[in-house]
DNA sequence: GAGTGGTCTAGACCACGAG
DNA sequence: TCGTGGTCTAGACCACTCA
């Protein structure tokens, strides 16, 4: 049995996907839409909530509901540093980095396999493409580093990778754990997504050739426009049965 | 400014996480909770919605709200067939398989790199552990196969893998694309999750040593209890800059 | 039929953004 | 100040489950 909010959501979704309402257009106000569809405002808002959690609509308090489709997509490529966008529009990519020092605690202790309260360097990176935030990364490197060694402030993508690579030994094994979850309120605010839109969370642990963990990263990407790509080459004959 | 539904959600969440309300317990009815917290029913339901989308609570129409924590976790291991559960409680794993034949269309054409309307074999697999569904997989193999060659019905995990491996050449390269999205209504029903809980969707394409695609799989796992694990070994010296 | 959640209404008042 | 969305109320009626 189709509920009214589903009918309304389907109607609006079709208008957005077929381009009848274009990207960055403002929808009519919720009151107008409610009277147009002859429903109460909570019902209309429920319909919009579905579109929000699909990433088609962004609500901005005091301004209105804005169409956000099509989205610039982000592809995280597993097994390496770069964050790629499908458009390869690298010129518009910017990273803001903030570096701090802290002591290992909680989850970081087990991730990095270091003693509790040992010194760490934390890099908080916000990746932008033009106006829209793409991804949030928190990178942890064991050991205290002098402030002069740390990158900070806005950078381009390539120079950031080079800076980080210089901070730690080369990686021999990378393990990445991917999950889907609701964003924390902070993540939702920084990425400018609805709290109801899931994020793709990637926990990345890099070890050197001796197996020592030399880097851990917590990456968060908006679920409506991100995916992660992994390519593996199983040895013929053991084809996956090697667990 | 903390809204009432946040306060209520935080209170209930704390009670669940600290074990004051135990797994499979039924919460008081929404009317009782609403009067206890002195809010209206829609407000209370908004609070429960947050817990639902975190997978802590399952609503069952006509019965009540049930605590679902801690969850049995599922780990998908990239680069191979098996779906592993963290508990390694393999005895309880069951797979229901339904095999059909169909003609390539839409997304499948580009995934499998086959001509439109060429024959395919589809395996729809539902993975259970005890009562709770774990994952939904749709596996596509090019070519029409005789019904006798196809697995069907309930199976154990190992024999299913063996059957599928016999249906196609060995895999030389596996590419997996992971994304987070809301479930389709069918997926939500089959996995018994709320439509507001994101799923981890994995698109897996396997090619043989000539580069020909011999298998594609669409995997869907509930976001509240699943993650995917990938391990890669970058060559020293090219450390990820090989994009 | 009793009890549960599912949907919806028609308002009210508050908070934010822009002029 | 005005229009926008954000939150909330106090009901109503429907659909599902189970005894």
C-alpha cells in the first residue's frame, strides 16, 4: 500500500532525475509543496527526508530545499594514497590540513599497536572540490614530530601525499576496513550532509616490511556520492579459499 | 541545543549499550514511553528512528520495539569468495540459493561486458546465521547452464563455494566497488532491516587470466553489523602512486 | 478483540537567513 | 521584519499480531 509520502517522494524524485528540476534549484517552500500535494507539513517533510537520505536534496535552514543532482562522484582507490574523483578534475581539488600532537588512547592504541599514551601525530584533512567537501581524513602517525616537519593549511593533493610519505617508512602492507554508518554530528556538519545520509567509513592501517604499523587513517566519505574501489589478483589455484 | 528526541534517544541508547535493557528484550510500548518521557508519540517515534538507523532497535509492527544489541558481526573479506563472520560460528551458517536464467540487460551488460540479451545465469543467495539474515548476493555468470549444473535450495557455505567455482574459469583479477546507500524496499524486507538503515553494497567483478569477465556479483550487507576487509601489498617504491 | 506500531492531520511556537 | 525550515503537540484512524 503506497503511503502518501512515498507517492510524493517518488514524484519529486522523478522530477529531479529527469531534470525537470535542475541542480541547485530551490524547491518551492514546504508550505507550498504541502498545499500543492494537499498534505500536512509533517507528511511533506517525511517525503523530503527520503530524498535527503538519498542525497538528492539538501535542506538549508532558513533558505529552502535545494536539488543536489547530479552529484560530483568521489572514488577512493584502495591500496594507495590518492583520493580520486571520477571527473579527474584535479585542478579544483584542495585539502585543508591541520596537524596536532596527542597521546595514544582508546581505539588508536589497538589500531597502531602502540602503548597507551605514546606520542602520536594527528593530521586532520578536509578534502574539497570547489565548494563541496569531499572527504574527511584523520591520519595518525606514531612518534612525536617537530612542528616544522608537519604540513599545515591549504595544500594541493600531490604535495600533501609527498609530505606524508616523507614522514614515515614505505608501506609494505595496507589493510582497509570499510563500513557504512550514520555520520557523527561533527562529520555531518563538516561534510555538509544530512545526519540521515550514511557515510562510507574506511579504516586504513599501513605497516612497513617488518609488520610494524607506521600509519593509520580514518576516512569518512559521504555515502551519496562516494565509493571505494579495490583490485586484487588472487593466485590461480587458491582462488579465494585461502582464508 | 539538544532537542527532546535527542535526549530520549541518548537515554535509551545508554540503557541499551550498558546492558540495562538486554538483547531481544521488548521495549515498553510507544505510548508508555511517550508518557514516561512526557512527549507526544511522534516525538518519541523520532527518537526511536535514530536508534533504528543505528541498528540498535528493530521495530516489528503489531509486536513492539526490540533491542538488537550486541549484533553478530559480519565481515566480508575482499579478494575471495567467502563471507566470514567474526565469531567463526560456521556451523550456524546457511545459504538459500535460487538459480534462474535470464538475458543480459541494463547494468549487467556493462558489468559483464557481454552483448545485450545474451544468456546469463543468476544465482540469488540469502545468507542466514541462525534466525537473522546476514547478506544478500546476486551472482551472474555468462552463458546458459543446464538446470542440473545449478545449485539450488539450502546449502552449507563451503559446498556452495565449490559449486560456483566449478561453473566458471578460475579468477585472475577481482575488482570490488563498495558503496553505502539506503536499501531498496525488497532488500530491507529480505534482510529484515529498517529502510532507514544503510547497507554496504559491494559490486564484484571477476575476470579470468585473459581479462574476460566470467562472474559478477551484487552483494548487499546490513550496515549496522557488516564491514568489508581488504588487504593489499603495494610494491615498495611505487607505494600507491601507481594510479 | 485487545494491544501494538503506521500514518496522518492542523495547527503551534522556535530558530535561522537575508534584506 | 519576513519567509524559511525545525520541533512539537494531541489527537485521529488504519493495519498488523496474537490470544
